[in-house]
């Protein structure tokens, strides 16, 4: 502890001793006149305030005629109680030898003070306050002496800290309250707080080092308002202002967090707005919502403030949100498209993977009745038909001899097949006899490798 701190402690202890000494028997400076104090289990001496020191008196309990101590006790104007307890508390009367009433003394028992519990908090970056409470109940009148001093930051050479001027008294606001306020503090400095508890039986001191950055806790934001947004049944607009205790300057700003919930819903939703206003976009239409907000230094110094009082608001239900309608329609369209695409894909896979049925009776394709095989167009017309079909045919002419390919009607058709032209529905494969049958009028009709349409009709072996 530094020398100034030691000096401060000596001053406070001296004041406390002076207070205690004045509370010694005759006179009594604590509490109402005629009240004296002691500790349970300890010897207690009472004095008669109405006589000179050493004058013999007789002592009685108020309302009793039994003599407690006579004038021949040799104790003069004092009454000694050995190992006082709660039964000894009460009022005592002292009389002179002629029976005249000279004084009334009230005995009250209690305990010496213990080190108080002290905490400090800064509502802004210029002032802070400290509060305290007794760590144990003494049962006696108690006073508090409060002071503070500023500590300097250690130098670059790493030498021991040297105290600045001080200490200064920490004014109790209001006087006698368990709170004192330090005005004009420096944000980057450290302070030592001294709180001394004093009662008639002694004194006890608590020292607390604080940094303004660590104890910073703004007051809750003020003026919270919650309003509906016309035409938007799921929106609420919340707005608020800085707390009046926070000096709003560009170097020390606040950030905020906002919580909201529908009525009768226990869980809060939390967002961190960018300014002094926030639009809630997922409110429940038609239900009242509770909203609250808290603040903190924008550089995260200290802690979050307490929550502001709750404000209530109900979203508008007059009109439907056009953006929400568009979103719903778009979602329905997307789901419908995905469903149709999935159905088409499943149908295509089923048509491709189903058995050809070569060992059993042949079944015509699903469009065979529409376009009979004997009425198919010639190859020159088929060359035009591929445009309508829209499917490319894989050239299989390299697997066929020219003799087999000539059955299609000439070199022109063979050349067309070698070029891999589209031939109405897909690649062809050889028939059972290893020969390509004529496509027109033959019982061995060429089958599609892909059981798809030959210009719309599936042709099988």
C-alpha cells in the first residue's frame, strides 16, 4: 500500500477512535442522549450522567424497586455488568443518597463493525458511483466514512506506481445514504475507494481498486416506442433514445440489443440494431408483442445495461403484405415445377428400364394404335420427321454390312445412316436374325434401342 493510502487509513482510524472514545461512558455521543452500548458476553460499565465523577449513587432497573448496586459499592457513579447479555438490555435509573433521581441510562447491545461490501459502477465515462452494505448486522448505529484517490499508470521504466494528489472525500448522495459519487473521473485512470464502517464499538475499512473501463455500465435506453407498419401484418417498428445520463459524443457511442416476443410466449428473440431504430419482420400477425432494449459501450467496455421497461405493440392486420404474397406464389410455383420435373423423370426412367419382352408376346407401344407400322412414311419423309422428334440417333452403320444396309433402299439412305442423322426416336439395333429388316411392310420390324417413339410411336421386334 502506498504512503498516501497509509496516511488516509491513519486519518480514518483516528476519526473512528475519536467517535468511539466519545461514546465511552459519560458523555454519550452516539444516538439519543442517555443511550450506552456494549457487546454481548463482554463486561459493561454504565455511568450516571447526572452526577460528578466518583459520587456514590444507587442503581435500579426501571420499574423495579430491587437495588442493583448500592452507594457503598465503592464504584462511585458507575455500574458494572459482568458478561452482559440480552436480558441486561433496558433502562437503568441512578439516584443519589437522598433518593433524588439523577439520571436515566439505556443499555443497547451489539457487535463491532465488519469490513463492508463495496461495489462501484459508472453510468457514463465521466462519473462513477460506489455503494456499500454491511457484511454483518451489528445492531448498533453505524456511520460510513468515504474517500477516494487516483492512481497513476506505471511508467515505461517499469518502476513502482506513484500516487497522484489526494485523497479526496467521496460525497454521499444524499447525505447518510449508502452511496457516494465521484464526478469528473478520467476514463483511462484507476481509482482506489476507501469505505470505513464505524459504530460505537469500533471501525473497519474496505479498500477497492476500480478502473472506469471495467465498471462502465450505461443506464437503460429511454423512450422505447413500438408501432405497427401499415400494410405489413408481420412487421413492427421499434425506436428509442440514448439514456439521459450518457453524454453523447462521437468518441463514446453506444450499441444496442433488442429483444421481442409474442404475448404468452416465454422465449425472447434477440437482434442487434445498427442505430436507434429496428424493424421486426417476423412478428406474429394480430398478436401483441413485448419489446425491450439495452445498451453497451460500442467498444465493449464494461457490461450491458439493464433492460429498459417493456413496451408493447401489435402488428397491423388491415392489409396483406404484397411482398409476402409474391413470396408465397413464387414458392408454390417452384414446388409445382419441381414436382412436375420429378414426375417426368420418374416416367422416363420407367419407360427406359422396363423389360423389352422378347420372350413373350409383343405389346405395342403406347402410341402404336395412333400410328400403325404399315402406314409409316418412307425414308425420305423420315429424314424430315427427325426434326419433329427432336432426338439424335447414334450412328450404328459401322456395325452393319453394306449388303444389309442396302435393304433400306439405296446408297443415299446408307450415307444418311453413316452421318448419324436423327431417325425418329433413337438408335436402331439389329433384329434377331442379325439382319436389318425392311422398315416398311416387314414382319421383322426394326426395334428402337431406346423404347421411345418412332416419330411418336414405339416400334418393337
